[in-house]
């Protein structure tokens, strides 16, 4: 029989008081040898719980109520702990989203891999080292001799993920469970890891259960797909079928919400600049102690760009490109080392702290993490009125404006009397946008404002931003790592790499006629790029 | 002519010696509480210092339990008929602990120079002395300005310790390094002082009386905690609990143990008298009515019964009932809170808080202070107890930084020796906690004290002191509390421990252990 | 949060016990109008030996029950006030150090370390002995030895909260830095401070009792430590004089510890859930 894993009617209970009785409700699916199954769903769909149940990693209070999980004709859910331990690592391996927390920061990479062998009592020490070396090479890590002695913090995100994969593969498991392993990685790195997984599947004939929320990933690597929602499987089938002919309305909604490669119509924008950045520089220096050399990182290296009034300029780059630093420097949350930031004629970079406070309202920011961007102890009304009142606006006026804004962002005026924890992530981002608008800024900088949101929520917030752009002629500097998202909203896109501005142009120019190699690389790395195009064309046609 | 034959006394002394065969050898562990601040008896005369240093230093005379003078460093003496000339013949062959011979020059130096400067109480007596001379190495002559009956009582170890001239003459007495290793003529020599633990004295092999002392060594044990002291005695670690070593509520239990004897003797010379200094200079206590109110407010019988287990006697005035010329034909301050309140109202007491300084000698005194505070608060006097240790108490009383402060002092057998010094204006001097600390200034009464001291017949003196007592008791310069009784508790096989009027202070000289 | 707290059995027991102690302390003047120092009967009466004296009498014949009740007032008062003073010193210091960083932080932390290196109890003894024992000096001495951990905690919390994005948002809104510290950062550090404060009160009560036991207490204040110290010399014959105040101290300290732990548990799920959700960040 070529079925590696078969899950039958699995039901997992949540502790009483949770928002639904079951984390996973009557879920069944099967993975064959050498097959990649993608489990797709938004946060809270139960996809991770399923994986945790297989590995015996359920949190306290969460229990398997019913169902079987047959692996090598044994129900692994009912095995005693000792046998589960024998299985873990050796027959079933798991890799996680955050490699930094999954790797022991105090142990060298080579030692951690060797530990996997040791835990299962295999091989001598010398043999373990040899095998570790071989694994490190297999996952494509450069300079294996150096890596084997390195600590996790010395590796980049992508390298750490590869190291974790190496550990997972050490004992040649038959089933690999990957829980959003690439979500936290850059687009290019993500592409590499996906390719690695495909390679490994080919070479070793592993079955892979790949959990993700990104349909692009599904398009890249999946053979089979199941879509989960609130603990239930709502759709299953081959990847091709599900992507092209989704049957369940939820799947359709999800697919529609994906920022596709479709490029919107170009808009005419006025030429008057809202924000001018000229030759901006910011360098971070670390070390410089008695015995350590000074390490210089040029976060922003002589960047100049302009955002016109009413325009949305997308600033795209991978992690370490300096885009966030640029944004923070533009609002002077970080002081630049040189250059100018002109807003309405005034150079913000040159102002004293006192004068700056008077000018602060001109550029506002919407932050990335919806759960950290609002003061948990302050009512929404306070968050929206603190700034205007500090500027001198009378309280009553600020409050009525706050209520107006809440209506505009679609939350209703009575949201003002509530606390942040009563709102979901998407709603909080809307509040963040309302807060930025409350200051009547000339320009808003959105620093990865939708990156932490689920796909469907993301779409809603993007709609809101588009709407505001129309209604209020808002100028936005939209920072993101996701080109697809940038394409949805922006008029122009600027690409940054390692602190430098690589390319800048209209959306059409960037997507259709990229000039620089790096830009081309970025575009190619977008998962499911080909599929998305074809899907969109089909949808447009249908 | 009054002629006291020294020989008579020698025979009497010999007859007074016990008949049983004394056995030599052995070690005695005696509790000392609190640890003495110093052992140089010429400089420090605290109770604990007298207890320990009484074995190291001696004076010209000793006194039995009837306060009759006995030979000590002086082997005989005469008093002239007019009571003005006291001639002492010193013993031969006495040496200091460091080997230097003892001579009359030491006596003259001690009485005339050293103690005159350092010993407040002796100064009162020395005021009557015209000259002190040493016609030869073995004779000392004290010539008085006027007759002073009690003068013969001034030659006690703690009152006039003879100190070595060759060590102290011309030096800064207080800072002389020899103070750490005191040199005397007594039956025991200083050996070691482990601060916080014990003081070790060893037998003086060259003591001038053959056979004495019987004991080989004496350890004075420092045990700060009262319960621990009782336990130490019960377990046999210490052999003698001098009066005041254990809390009063342990005494009945301890005395009922096997092989345990107790005696109230050994305090006749001191007659400890407890009172509270009342600051006559400032504060509410400066008003006589306030002071009288304090006397009426206190329930002293209660304290005697509860805090002192019935030992002692309520004091009626400055003179103890054990001391000569006592009379109770005076105003009696019974426990009368209403009278106290009346007096306070008359004087217009406005509620100013009054500080109360307890004696830092143990829980007994702390409870006593609390009882007094409670009594006084019940008549409306606002009392705050101050927290202190021995050094602090010394400092506050001698610098007059107090409102009411507990103390107890010894009477030394005669009002002229141990009583008047607390009430006469010439004894008002900052720096001592033992003189007229309260600042009572009554020139008329001063004259009466002075006169009474020098009257020739006992009858005259009795009448004079009665007169003084009547007047001073109405003035209440200090708040007299109790005549204290401190039983000495010891194992019965220790013999002859208490044979003098100062009890355990010089007891080890004659003590022996029956094996 | 109250729900979580009230479902914690231990914490509710602690609340009940503490309330009982507070009630006794508050009603002491009503129950025992003559005060704790009055001699009411023969000394050394055993508990229940005489009507109206359920806990017996002490060395001077004073009512032990009255002493316990008045002692509660002193213990609670000293515990509370000294904790408040310690917070008044530690919170601003830690907040300024954590918020402004650089030399402010350096200076404040060196100053804090200076106090932390001296053993608590020994320093308290020295301070009280120098300033003459009184309720005021004891309270201040306890506050002085207790504030360093508060400063450290507040500094750590402030440093962590300062990095959150809503603080950046407040800066963008044009709020001044002191205002941000006061209105945005500090309110979010309150939970661990409350937990620590409840435990500090317990420690303060123990410190006060120890000082009184050693004879360094205020001689005009009836406290449990004083009762135990005074009973030390008669412990063999009158065990109840040490026993009851000892029990009182145990109960009060235990109650405060239970409450502190309950508060900690009640606040923490809040914190840990928040951190988990914040995990979805870019690499």
C-alpha cells in the first residue's frame, strides 16, 4: 500500500470556554508515498492542531476526542509515549515556522543534528559528524564545514530553516510535516526552500504534509490540496483542480482575495510632491569595543525618491533591504545620518526636537503588528484623540472627528468607547489607519501594514486603502515585501536592495519590463506567479 | 578616746571564719550581666564592673554583713577622739599583680589624685578631707576638716579602689593602655577577656594571705539572653547567678532545684534603691506638682508583686529602710490616680509628651517601663518610651537629655555616703549618671544635708535626717520606686560565697568548693 | 481578569485571610477600648483560664488578644506604607532608567546596585539603630532596603514596552517624551508591579517583626514582633505568648503570598497570549 498517512474522522476538543467546541471536526485525508499534500486555511482553521496531534504535541487542555491516524498501519494517536518518541524524528519529522525558536540557541548546528542521531541511539560519534556534514550539504547550505560549527544566531533566516530541514531529514523519515515553514522568510529564500523540498521529495520519496495559507505556495509545490475552515475540511482535490475550479464558496473567496498579478489601470497622478526624500543616509554601527572591529551596516544608502500628492508609492524589498529603516527615518522615529526629508517644503530631518513635534502631524504611520500598535490600556477614543489634542485641537472637536473617521474606516462610531482587545487584527489595522488620518497628515507611511493579516482580511484592508485614496486623495508610501500586494494598491513601485534604490517605475513598468536583474529575480521568486497569471486570465475570461 | 584595737578585730575575724575544712582548688563560673563596659574600677563603677573587678582590686577595709569594718589592705587603724584623724597601718609584703611592691604612696595617689578626679561618689566624702599623707611606706593618715561619722564606711573596694601609682601617675587615665589589663592587689589576677563571651581571672599565687584564695580560677560568663542564663545555670554550665542575673520570674523555679541555695545577703552595703530621674530643669517634669502627680499615678505595689515577684519593698523616699536613719513618718504617696489628675489640672498640664528612658538591663526593666507608662497614661500623661542600650542610657542621663529615666543606685549604708550626692547642688555636674542628675537645687536643704553629715551623735543625726526626709519627699525631685532585692542563686556545694556586705563582688576570695 | 483571579482557590483563601486581619486591625479600638498596654489581670494567665481573656495574659498581665489586634494595625501599616515608599522610589527610578537609557540608565543602575549589594536585613538593622527605633524610622529603613528589586523590574518592563509600536505611534502623534512615559508606557507595566507590591508587603511585615524581635522596634508601638521578643524570656513557661503572635504573622504573610501568586497567574495568561499573537512578524 502506498498510503503513508491516513487520517480518519479526526476530532479534537478544545477546552471549555473557547470560541468553538472543536479545534478539528471530523477531518479525514490521506497522503501517499512521495506525495505533497498542502493543507490550506486561515488562522484558526485547525490546520496546525492536526499536525500537532500527529506528533503528540497538543497543548494541555486540548485532547483528541475521536478518530484514527494510521501510519504504517498503526494508529499513532493511541500509542504510548515511549513509542511515540521512537516515531518522532525517525519516521515522522516536523519543521516549524520560526526556526530561531525551534533551534537551540546554545548548541552548534552540527551538535544539534548529531543529537537527533543520539536520541535514537544510532551510529558512533564520528559517523554522526560525517552524516551531519552530508545532510548540511544536501540541504544546500554553503560552506558546510563552517556551518557545522556555527550557532543558530550566526545564520540567516533561510539558512536556519535549511538547518532545521537537515535535522528533520537526519533519520530519513517517511513523512515530513511542515507547518508554515516559509511564511517568515523572504520571497527569494522562500522560493529556494520550496525548491529544496521538491528536490528532497524527488530524491527520497518522502510524503510531505505542507501547511500554508498561501495559495501561491500551493501552486508551486502541491499535488493534493485540502482547504480547512473552522476545523472542517471544506474542499479537497488535486492542486490543479482546486486552483482552477474551486467548488466551495469559501475556497472561491480565498482565491479571489489573493492579490493577483493582475495590474490595475494606471491612474493619472498630479505631479506636486507630498514627500521628497533626498540622498537619505542611515548607517548602523555595532561593535567598536576594545577588541571588536566596528561593523558598519548601511541600512539606507543615499536614497532619493518622491511621493506625489494623491499617489501611492510602493517600496518593495526583502528583509535587510532597508525599506523599514527608510520609512522610520522619514518620520524621524530614527534620526538619519544625512540627507533631507522634505514635507510641504520643510526638512524634517533638520528640525530640532521641539520644532519637530510641531511638524510631526504631517507624516503619519500605520504599523505592522495590529496587536502591538494600540495601547491596550487606552480606549480607542483616546488613541485617536491624543495626537490632535496635543496639537491644540479642542477636545470636543477631536472627539467628533474621531467618530467620523471610525465611520469612514468602516467600524462605526461606537467603537470609540471600546478597548483594543475587543477587536480583531483586521479591525485594529483599520483603527490604526483612522489614527493616522486623525492627524490630518500630508502623507501616510504604511509599514507592512497588511503583512500580518490573513489573506481575506488583507484584501479588505487593501480595499479600504484604495477607497481612502480615492476619497481623500491620500498620499501613501506603502512598504511591503510582497510584490503582489504592492501591485494591487500602488501607482509606482520602488525596489530596494541592501540599502540602495535598485529600480523605480510605474507598476506596469516594473512588472512587465523590469530593467534590473534583481527586480527580475524578485518577480520570478513570487510563488505561483505563472499560475496566478493564468488563473486570472481564466477568471477574466470566465 | 575611741580606740579600736586592730587585734580585737583580727581575733574576731578569725573567730568568724567557718570551722569546716576549706578545700583548695576548683573553678567557679559566675554570670555577669550586662557585660561590663570596662574593668578599671577606678574609672568605671557600674554594677557589673564592681562584680568582676572586686576580685582584682582592693581597698583598705572590708565590711561584713553587719557593715562592721574588717581589715583588708590596712591591717589596723585608729580614729582620734575628736573624730578628725584616721590613721591606717598597711600590711607588709603586698605586691601588685605585676610584682611591684604596694606602698602607702599608692593609697595617697589613689585617694587624693586619681579617684578625686574620676570617682564622683568618693568626691562627696573627700570633701570632708583636709589632707591625706603617707608618713612612711606603710602608714596613711587622713585628716578631716570636721568630724564625719560615715567616713569609716568609705574604704570599700568599689568606693575607694587602690590603683597602682606606678602605672597611672601622670598619664591620661581614661586612655591608659593598662586599662585593658587591670592591675590590682586582689586575690585574683586578670587573665583574659573574650568580649561577648567571658572574663577569665586566675588565682593570685602571691596573695598576701596564705591559703587564699582557695579557687584556682573564676570565669565571669557573658550571656546576653535572660532565658539562656537560666538554662546555663540549670545545665550546670554556670554555678552562680548573682542577684539580677535572671529574670525575676525564673527565680522561684530555679531556687527549687536540687542542690541550689539562695540568699538575700550580700547587699547590705549597697541597699539598691530604684527611682526615676525627673528632669527638674525643663519640660513638664520641672513642675513639682507634675512630679507629685507621677508619684500618685504609679501603682508600685503592683510592680513589686508582678515584676519583682514580691521581692523588695515600696520606697517611701530617698533613704532605704536598710540604711541608717530611715524614717517613714513622711507624706506617703499611695496609688491615687484621682489625686494625680487633680494635680495635673492644677498645674495646667497641656499634654506635652514626656520621654521615658528605661534601664537597658533586661526584660524586667522594659516591662517596668511599660507598666509606668500605662499608669501615667491612665491619668492623662502622654508618655513615650525611648529605645536604648547601656551606652545610650549613660549618654542621655549624664548629658541630661531625658525627661524621666529609670535608675537604681546604692546607698552605701549611710545617707551621707550614698544618698545626699543625688540631691545637693554641688553635685550637679554634666558627664556623670550617678550624681545630682535631676538638677534639684535647694540651698536650704543642702545646708541641712551638710550639717547632718557632721553631727556627732546618732540621735542628732536621726532627727536631722527626719527633717530632711519630710521636706524632700514633698518636693519629689525624683520619683522613688522600690527598694530592690536581688537574691543570689548558687549551688550548695559552694561555701562561703557571701560573707561580706558586698556579697559576690569580693566573695570569691573566701569561697571554696566542697567536693 | 477578576474571573481568573477568583477561580484560583489559593488566592481566594488568601483574600479571606487578609480581610480577616484587616477587619481585626480596624475594629481593635472597638473591641479593646483600653488599648493593648493596659494591665488587666494577673500575669501569665493561660488562654481561656479566665473569662474574657481568650488568649491569656502576658508578663505584665496585659490582654494578649488586645495585643494581637493592635499589633495587626502596626504590622499592616508598616507593611503598606513602607511598600508604598519603596514603590515611590523604585518606580520612577526604574522608569526613567528604562525609558531614557544611556547615561541615565547607567547612573540609575549603578546606584541601585550599590543598595543591592548590601545584605537587606543587616542594612535595615544599621539604619534603624542609627536613627533610633520608631515607626517612622522602621518604615523608612524597610523602604530603603526594598526598593532596588522594584526599580529593576520596572526598568525591564519599561524597556520592553518602550519598543512596542504604539509608543512609536504616540511619538508620531507629537506627544512629549515624559508624557509618553507617563500615559503610554507606565500604565502597561502596572500588572507585574502590583504582583511584586503584594509580595513586598509580606516581606515588609516580616522585616518589621524581625526588627521588633531584636529589640529595635518602636517601644511605644505594640507589634507582633515585639510580642514575640518580649515573650522570649518566658517561652518555656508561657508558650502562648510567642505562639499567637507567631501564628498571626504566618497567616498574614501567607495570605499576602497567596494573593500575590493569584494576581500573577491572573495577569499572566493575558501576557502570554499577547506575545503568541505577536509572533507573526516578518523575518
